[in-house]
C-alpha cells in the first residue's frame, strides 16, 4: 500500500512536472513574439512538434541512456521502455515516487532542452529538418550528457554539481542551438555588406511578455520540483525564493544595462534578463543562499545584454537570444556553483564553493564539466546538422524566407487580415485570390472570406 509520504511526494513531482510542461507555451509565446508575424504558425507548430518528438525519443531510448545503470559514459539498461523492463533503469533515482512519475518529470526536462534550439534557428529552418534534429538530440545527445551528470556517470563521480539543470538542460540546448545557428547562417537582411547589424524586430512584444511570465511560473516547478520529494519543506521553500531572487535581480540589471549602453530600457533585454537570471540560479538553487542568488542573478542580467550584442557583432543570428540566455548564462550559473555553493543552506547542500572556504576543487570540476559537455554537444550537434544539411537540407529557399515560413512550410497564416495589408505579401495575396476566384465562386458565409 502506498504510504502518505509517497503519495505526497508523487503529487509534488507530478505537479512540478506539469508546471515544467506548461513552459512549452511560454517558449512558444516568447519565440513567436520575438519573431515576425509571417513566421508565427511555423514557430507555434515547431513548439508543438518538438515536445512530441522529444517525448517519443526519450520514451524509446533516451531514458535508458540517461538512467540505465552507473556506467561512466552511457546507460546500458532499460533502453527501450516500450518493451523493456523498467525496473532495470531506476538505480540512480532514489526518490520515493513511482517509476512513471520519475519518468514524466525527466521527460519534460528533456523537452525543454529541445525547445531551446527552436528559437535560435527560427525564421529560416526547414520544418522537417528541425523535427529530425530534435529527435536525435533527445534520443541520444541530451541523454548522454544527462547520464554523465545525473545518471551516475563520470562527471557525477567527479563531484560535478548541477541541481536542476543549468548544464544538463540549458547549456546542452544552448550548444545545440549555437551549432544550428552557425550552420544555418543568418536570416536574409540581418547583416549588411558593410558589417552593420540591421535589427529585425519581433511582431508582438505583448505575446513575448506573456510568454516570459509563463516561463517564470514554470520555473517554480523546474527548480523546486527537482527535490523530487516534500520530505524537507524548508528546502523546497528555500529553492522557491532563490529561484525568484535570481530572476528579479537579473530583470533589474539587464534593464539598467540596456538603458545605459543602448540608451533606452529595452523590453526584449528585460525579458531575456529575467530568463538569464532563472537559468543562472537553476544549477545552484539548492546550494545558494538568497544573497548569493541575488548576486548571481545580477551578474547574469548584465552578461546577457553584452552577450546578445557580441553574437550580433560576430554575425551569429539568434532571433530570440537563446544562446545568450541558455548557453552563456548557463555557463555563468555553472561556474557560480563552484564559487557560491554554501554548505548547509539547505539539507541538500553539503559542499562549499571557493567563496565559502571550499577551495578551488569544486570550481575546477565545474569548469571541466562546462568544457567537456560543450565539446561533446557542440561537436555531435554540428555533425547531425551537417548530415541533415547534406541530405534533407536545412534551410528554406530565399523566396520562401522572404514570403514567410507560414505560407511556404504550412500553407497557413496566423493573421490573415493583417497579411493582406502588408506590401511584401501583396503578390502572394493577389495570386491566392486569383486562384480561388478561378476555382470556385465566393461564398459569403465561408471562413475563407
């Protein structure tokens, strides 16, 4: 019979996992808001499909690779959950909850890593190519990194610390996104021949802001839920406050930094600042004091602004700033664990970082983790992207990119009334109207009018 403690822990894990799942809507809203209206359907569709394919990949093979035993490099048990023995794949997860609750919680984390890639390659990638890459990322690449750190692998044995996924989820998604953005190349018109950056503005900052608040809410499942237990309510509550503190500190510093260096308090930078602070405290949310979280979040808010500007200067086109938020600030957060980890701030924190008398050993381990996971994820992702490029192709045609991926990839538009008023769509609208007129009479009550 299930004990009351087990029931409460299970409810907590499933509730937290549901909040993380809800983050898919946040990513969809932020990404579509930061992009142009002509690509809205494509972006929304990618955010649907990426969770579906990542779920399938994690279910069929990914879970076993990540949690199937304590081999240093890769899991070898429970590889095929659809037909395998699930009891073989749970050795490295000791939470007092049923197997499928553990699985669901890890599944939504896997889906988050894949979603990060979507924003960095937005507005020019082929739909089918994105699907294939997302499947391979969540089938093999993400689970291998997860095994190294959370599944009893070699980094875990070294003492690498990543409580809720600053490296496992965010940096992994960020490295994969960077490889894709580099191989895809920038959007048409983003950079002039003289090297000047031509901003391509998002079409709906209200939608992006709504998405940010959804993500912020979801993070209260992402970080506290990683306890996978309510046996220590004070630790869970501490993680809630640390998570929020990192976010608010970064909101303030990103806004101030953009105000000082760009002349105005840029809303896009504020949004990415909040996300940067959340990412930066994710890995150490159980190891940071509230004051440390304030400092780490503040640093991340400054770093993300300069990172966005640096990527633009390097002509690496990332429409939503995903590489700056998840990769760069993921590294900031991972290093911060080696500096700010403090023994005893929660029952889960047993090691001191450099600033609290622990010496440099943890910091060195964290840097080793950053370098090795970065090399592995970037190299493997680049190989996959290049194979896809040589077979399916990864980029839509220039004509399709100019028209918008909504029409070219989906034969649909998000804002049909608005579309008819945009000059660059006039030829498409005229051609569509002429074709419909020739094929059938106008029906006044039809949704096509």
